[in-house]
């Protein structure tokens, strides 16, 4: 952190966590927390939306895609059908689940809306720990509890800690999901990481490794086809207006330690954003590409499943059932690289 001694009045001159409440627009009344790492990386946590992350910046550069509506206040009635889209603000991280990821569906086990209910649920804050330069503590974190529960039904609880360190351009998300109910609970989880301009631009490298299949199928895919440059950023596309978009489901490769890596490299800005996660926890990666004019976004989405829905996961045997009191741990690390040697090392493995 350099020679700061006797030069600071308050650690917030360097970085830290500041909570607030939005007082205008569709997000009025929503609790947030701004986190500043002191490196140029700063981001907004939406406490009332599952401790997801909205805007994120590195120096002068935006990292996340923000939808037209941006942050909206949570609604107690939940989401049916495609109502989830009415509150989809984009943002660096939107969590999907905890019981279903994919399109709306209905079967003998119930009705499930697009990507389920988690992103509309408020967190109860357990703790906020600030850095303390006087004692040498550079770490900081915010921890909260989000309950996705239904009386006489599933009782899934997520405990989330978002942490960082002054002087490091890194976001660490550590989640624990517990079934507090008395019956087995279906479980699916996906981290919808939404990256936008100027990080995402024409010619950027979209980095991941592993065998993949097109969500649309070979006969309908236009982007995710062999021979197409789907690992490069595109200009806005006329055929992506409205709901034009495509996705690939990737059986993402892990390194010798079991860690998977993906991200975006923008050579014009001289930065790369990387996403790391454990294959044993999150074996799938979805790459969503929507090059719509004015809706220009690339999604990199680690998950327990691709967004196939609970019905298909149940039928193919991949649906997870958490037994009463059973818990699962998940971790996602997002980092911004700006040193050529670090970026070159990232590109070699992806």
C-alpha cells in the first residue's frame, strides 16, 4: 500500500465499504453497498437483491452490462413466467436459482419462473468488516443471509460473503447453500456474469476452453457453429434486435488443481477480466452472446448446470437434491489484470 503512515485521516481515502439506500427511480428504497479496493476496481453490491453486484468499474472503464431499467426494488410476490426479465438489471453478477435455472416451466412438481426467485430476495446483513490500516488489516468483507423458502416446502438458505483486499483488483464471492427444511430440496445454481462496453467491444477475446454444444442446435445456430469466430467480439448485429441472442453450453476444462478459468481480454484497453471457479462445484459454463444494438452484452455463467431447467435436469438425472441439513459450498473469483505478463499467462491457459 506504499508509505501511508501519518498521511491518512481515514482509510476511506484508500478504499473500503460504504452502505447507502437508493432514493430515486425504480430502485428507490433499495439497500446497496459500494466497495472500493483502492486499485481502480470499485463495484456496487445490491443488498436487497441477494447481494448481487450491479455496476463495476476499473479506473475509467465500465466492466458490467447494465440493462435499460438498471436496479429495481425487490418485489415480495416473486416472479412467474418471464416476469424475471422485468427486474433484470444486468449487472456484474445476477444469481439464478436456488432451485431452477432456465426458462419458465410447469410440471407435476410445480410451476417455476425464468431463473427462479433468488435475485428478487433481500439479504439480512450479518457483518461488515472494514480494512484497518493502523493494525495492518487490508481485508474487507460483507456477509449476509438470503432465504428462499416456502412454508410446508423447500427451505433453502444461502450465506454469501463478498470479500476483497486493499491493493488487489479482485472480487471473491463465497456462498454456502443449506437445506434447512425437513424434505429433500431440488437445487440448481448459476452465476449470470454480464459484461458490457467498453470492456466488451469489437475484436475482444472471449476466453474459455472445453467442448461445447450450441443451445440452439446446429441447424439453427448462427454464432455458435464450427468455423465461426465466436471467441471474438462482434459489432452490433441487426439480427440481434429484440430477443436475438445465442448461447453455448461448455463442459469447461479445469487445470491440475481443478480450477476453471474464463474471461474477456480487451487489448485496446490493456486489461483482462477473469473469472475463476472450481470444476467440482460448478462443472458447467454458459457463454451467452447478445450483440443487439443498444443491448450489447456477453455473459459468462458458471453453474451447477447450464440453464436447461429443473424438468430436464430431473429427467436426465443431473438434478441435485439437498437432503435436510445438507450444505454445499461455492466460490467465484473475479479479477482484473492490467500487467502484460499476467494477461499473457491468462491467454495461454484459455
